[in-house]
C-alpha cells in the first residue's frame, strides 16, 4: 500500500508557470553544456560487467537533459549568495561568447573552421571535459574555479534528487537506491499532536488569521493604521528546535501563556517521504544549500517545527565532564558545574526517550565497529532518542516511523497541552526594545517581537507583546535578529563554532563482504570512535562517526575527475561506507547578517582533522574495504585489499588538511558541518559574552536566549543534549522570576 505524503514533500514538478531564475538563453546554453560535461552520456562499452537495462540507461543519461539545468539555475537564483549568483552568471555569460571562451579555455576553444573560435557549448565534449579538469586543478584564478565547483555541486545534486509523481528517479534503480515508498506503515501514529495549538499561517488568509488565533485563546487587536495584529502573552519564543521546544514546555507547564513563532512548516511522521530533494528544500535552512561565504564549508541546519531535532541523526550524548569543568572553571560559569545542570541532563534524556543500546546496527556502523575491533580501538555505543529497535536510515529527512523523539513529538506536545500556541510560517523581524528608565541597570528592556508571515496574501505584520521574550532560532539566526533589533554587544555573531567534519569513504562489494545491507539503511549513528593523542594522553583530537548521504548529496560531494569516473563512483553508492572525523574546533567564525557566514579553522583544527581522517581510513581498511579514499578534489584513493603497511603509510602521509576550493592550492576539499554553537555566548560579564548565566541579555532586560548560540565554546560531541539541558536550566530560572 503506497503512503500519501505531504504535498510539499512529494515528487513531481508542481510549477505551472515558467522558471523564475532569469538566466538568458546564452547563459542556459553554457550551463547545459557544463552539465553535460559533468555527467555525460557514455557508450555502453564503457560499462564494466554485464549491465542491466537500468544501468545501461544510467550510462546513457546526461546532466544536460531537462529539467536539470533549469532546476540548477533555479537553485542558484533562490539559494545562492550574492557573490555566487554574480560569479556563476558572469562565467556562464563569458562562456556564451567566442572571445570569452578563448579567454577562459585557451587553445581548446580553437577550431580549423571559420570563425576559428568556438563558444563553450560548440566545443566537443572531449575538449570541454579537459577544460573542466584544468579549471578544477587551477590554483590561481580560484573564484572561477569556485563557479565551476558550485555548478558541479548543484547540477549533480539536482540530477539525483529529482523525483516524479510516483516518487521515483530513473537513476536510482541503477545505483541500488530506494525510499520504501510502498511500505505500509500501519503502526505509524496518524495524529498531529500539535494541531490543537497550531496556527499554520501559510494556510490562512487575511480574513481567517484573526479568527484562528482567537480560537486558540489569544486576544488579537487589529491596528489598521500600523498594519499590525497585536497579541499579548506572558512569553514569546522565537524558534521551536532543541532550545525553543524545551523553553516553551517548561514555561507553559509553569502556568504561563506561551506563543511560539516558527518560520518553517509543521510535518508529522505520516507526512514524511524520505525524498531527498523535497525534504531538504522544506526541512533545512536554505534548502540544505548553505555554504560559508568563501564556499569552503557546507552547513546543515534544521528549519521546520522541531528545528534540528526533527532532522538530526538521533545522537543523544551528554556534555562531556571535561567540557563542563572547563566552562565552570575557566569561563567562570558555575551553572555547568552544578547539580542543577546534571539533573537537567537526566530530565532531558528521560523526556526524549534516550536509549543506550541498539538491537541491530546498519551496514555502515557494522563496518565502523568491526574496523575498530580489528585495530584494537575502543568503540563507544552512541545513545539515541529512539527505541533500541529503531532501524531508520532516513531520519535526516524526518522520521517516518515516528520513533525518533524530537521536540516536535515531546517538549512541544507538552507545551501545547499546557496551552501554548505555535505559529508556523512566521518569521521574526526584530525585537521590540525601549529605553530602560528603571530596572536592573540594563540599557534597554524587551517588550516582545514583530514578525511577518511568509504567506504573501497576509500583508499585516504580527506584533507580540510579552513579559519575557526568548530567542531560540539557533546560532545562525539569533545573532542577525539581535543586530537588526539594534543591539550592539560586540560578541553578537562572533565566536561561532561549527564542529567541522572531513569525510572518507570505503567500498565494500556486496558479493565479497561479511556486511549486509546498504549505506542508507539502519540507524544513522549508533557507534563512535574517539581519536586520542596517545595511549597515555586521553585528550580527544576528533571523533569518528558514520554519515547519512542521499544520492544527491553523495554525488555533489564526490570528487569529479571525469564523466566516466563520476558515473563509476556513483554506481558504488549503495555499498560505499561514509565515515567522518569531527573536531571540537578552536577556530571560529561569525554571522552578523542572515545567510552570510564566515569561518576559519585554526592550524590545530586542521591537524586534528588530518589525524581523524587517517584513523578513519585505517578503520575502513581494517574492516575489509577493497578501496578507500577521501573527498579531496583530485579523487585521492587507493586499492586497499591486501595493502602493505609501508604503502598504507605513504598513502596516509599524503592526506592533507582542509583547504577549500577558494584556497590557492591545486588539491582542495569541501568540509561540512551540522552543528552550530557559541555565536551569542554566555559570559560572566558584558565584556565576555552576550548573555549572563541565566540566559538574559546583558544589554536588554527580559530578552533571553535559549539555543546553541549561548554555549561558551564548541562541545566536541553531538550537542543536542547540551542545548536542551542548557535551555531547561535557563527556562526554569525564567519561570522562577515570573512567579515572583
């Protein structure tokens, strides 16, 4: 029996109008010819073995086929930074002309026929491939290289995430991928547990919104001259993720009227499709296409009801004791050394149903565990906020079984049951601040927040007046919101930590392996290895875990050496294990404006990443991988079956640090992150942080922050428990102060 999914998460093209990317015909011609080079149609004699019809079709398919170039152009227009849009369109425009092509492509653009110079699309496929290979290695004009890298990322991602009305993509059969669209999930909870407290503004109109808000118990006053709907409550929480969900539950449970604002949409288990493209577009910030301004790092952050907790990989690890000591002693924040914080972690783990064991591990975690055991390395079980039997490899696109316990199915349910109201499709624009003429010595006092709905038919803004305002929209969005509201603390948007990760892969042919299953099946993270400095020194340099990659993300991140090579790589997708090395970063970045994130690794971070990558490669080889490699641009890899130690050492010594595509180097790597912390850090004074130990802003009375941005440094492990526990402590303090 086929499941029906939410219309926003289904396959099929729903546009009835034309594309809105605005690319000219010349630019599109250039883009299509680049897409063809990146993923070209190949002759059947290039296929290894006896290919099925699906494999034959896969090799004959092209990245230039409709609608891949148009969809990629749409992503550039909608998701690209200003620099990316200008750069990509400039390169495409230049390549649409003969002189421009001569400038960028040199002698390979020349022809022996009039007019003797070809534009890019008129050059033979073989020569175009050589041109791209040259640009991917070019170490001087890196901005142009960056444009080609960006196009490569978006075009391959688009090719493998497009799905038809039946939620299928012709390439998936060839690479052994499926999404279980025909499963009958009779045990999946059908109810929408937040519905009684939910106002989905995208489904409202100007005339129905006030009625819907009133029905939820809110007093709404329309102010036509100011084009505002005014609402009063005790507490307004901006964001519904790990911090906002906990804060809403604690404060609503304490008897206060709480309103939660969430710019994303509300989905439940029966809505989720596991389709990578629509899911990334709806559930992640910027549709999952969010690079740093220099393009060196790709960032994943949740953007739906439940925030990151709805799409994370379930790892539920308590704050390490060494980190708590550092925060309590070095940063002079007693909260993190208190019994109150330890009790908060216990309360959080109990509420979200954390389990310490896993009944059956998936293919990737089996490999990680076996490799560690064969090397004599310790394997740590990773607690999860799901049952011990949870065997789901697609929780990053929303948990279809309803087993994973994000804030959308735990804390927010508690909040709604205590009378809280959640407004979705509603984006906060600025806090309501006034000069503080009395109070506790703070220059300003926060009176609430002004927001707008993302529904274009609703023109009025929503003004929510509250005794307490809580920003819980995460480390990437809380700082821009505070800055746009007029706050000046120098630490706002600084000290951004990202837990950078570098990835490696190992190939395990199904016919010659003790491990069964596919890379996208089974619990995403159930095992972990810690990379330590030495046996005597237990200092953790990196942790190694498994990664969840859909075929779109896999192909986009794969090194591109040639059209034939990329197709052969992707054919191995289902049996390719992905491990990543994650470091507790000393380096940091900043985010002052929404969507503009800068970040720099420290030299020590680079060395720790390198140590993690080397250990991860050893683990894959010890588990029996026949070939291993990194995601470095030159396709760094080695046949590893029966490899000698000397040859392995030479290969591992060639592993380089995490220089990005904009760096002046020939060989580069794009790193990634799914954790954001510290951009409004807690400090013992205004000189050291943005908020005090109670989470209240040093500048503004009654304005609190309850998300990962308050953490003093990076945590070093998956931060969900740390964020929820910190939010629990802060919101308990707020409840106490409101009760006085």
